[in-house]
C-alpha cells in the first residue's frame, strides 16, 4: 500500500528523458559514421584496384557493408580473382572480402 505523492516521478523523468535522447543520438551517429566509413572504404578499394597493374583494367564492382567488401564482375582467370581479393584486403578499413567474381577466359 504505497502512497504516491504528486510530482514524485518528475524528479526522475527529465534525467531519464535526457539519457534516452543521448542514447538515441549516439546510435544514429554511430550508424551514420559507419555508412560514411563504408563509402570511404568502397572508394579506396576501387582506387586500389584501378592502381594495380594486374587488375586495373577490369570492370569490377565493389560494395561495402560494415567493413565487409563484396567484389563482383568478370575476370579472365582465377589468378586475377585472387589478385583483386588480395588488393582489397590490404585497404584500411576492410574487415573481410567476399568474392562474387566470375571467371570467363577469353
């Protein structure tokens, strides 16, 4: 049989609302930051692939999600596919590489 006094909850309401707001904003900032990092990682992987003499002339697609890079496109050999994967792995921010590269010898 507790007695509730009017205004008792108000003391805790404002700090709780502020805490909730801070947590929500930090989660949004972390998600936005990761997206920006993924865009940067994708760009850096594309630049690294274009700069590599063995795979630079290939038309490869790069997608990044949470640091995980996915390579897709067509290569002429297994060696080109392995080289593209190796180049991507060396880029800062890459947590892993998935290859969806198709091999079509000419």
